[in-house]
């Protein structure tokens, strides 16, 4: 029984027409994984689980096939991070991989650790410093 279950996704993957695959890849590039899974399911008759697995496999194949472009994108993302632009890095990652927001944020966090990038503190830190300085000044003035 396990053999027939394992054969099912392979059967569905073999039935994908090139134009359907192109549409799915384009949806993944746009970050629309849910629609890609729906299109795959409708085009092949596969169930949700099989469709999700097939689309993820296709996404991984696509990413592996674009190593040169991928390395350029990683360099761009790392540069954005070094400039303190984490939001732009997440956007770039999502656009280039088709990943969701949560997955993209986790990937960016991993890159920050991998490349030992210290993120610049934001506006909240500056406000805290300013508030502390004013408070200390006020306390000194009261004495």
C-alpha cells in the first residue's frame, strides 16, 4: 500500500503540461503559492497534499536551477541587511523565492546569523535614549 501512495505524486507530476508548469512557476515567483497549489490540483486532479508537495518540489527545483541568479539575489539581500534595511531584504527574498512572509522572515533571520550582520537599531531605540536623557536632566534639575 505504501508503494501505491508513493507512486501517486509521481503520476501527477508526470501529467503536468508545460504551460501549466510555467503558470505555476510564475505564480511562485509572484509569491502566490496558494494559487499555484490550486492550479496544480485543478490541472492534475491531485489532492491538496499531493499538490502542495508537488508545488514545493517544483519551487525547490526552480530555485536550484537558478543558482547564479540566486547568488546575486543573496548578495543583494545581504547588502540590504548590512545597510539596516531588513524589510527590503524580506521583500526581495519573497519576490525571488515565492516564499510566504513567515518563511521569508525566518530565512532573513538565518542570513543575519550566518553572515554575522548586526542590525542597526531603529527609531524606538533612539526614542528610549532621548527619553532617558530628558528624565535624567529633569531629576538633576529637581535636586
